C-alpha cells in the first residue's frame, strides 16, 4: 500500500462520492469522463477528473492500480 497523488475520475451522486478510478494521466481521465457523460445523459452522476491524495495498491489479479481510500478530497 502506497500513499500518493493520483489523477482520479470521481463519481458523485448528490453530494456523496460513490466511486473513484485512477488514471495515468489527465487526458485518459477526461476521455473516460466524456464517454461516461455521453452514455448516462443529463440526469447522470456528476463526474470530475482531478488529482487526489490516496492510498493505492496494485492488485495481483489484474496488475492495475486501485484506490483503496482517498485521504484528502
């Protein structure tokens, strides 16, 4: 487990943070955000790409980085 600053796509429903996905760079995050906004329509969740301080871990199952917990929002 590592504490680091990562670019994350954050999904809010109302004021509650429901999901977070790390990305390698802001470009990839914004691309995923656009695709998600187009598929969910106007009434979908609020999405935001930004750097966050988080506890992360690389999972052996898929070899990808996952956010375990956001420390500073």
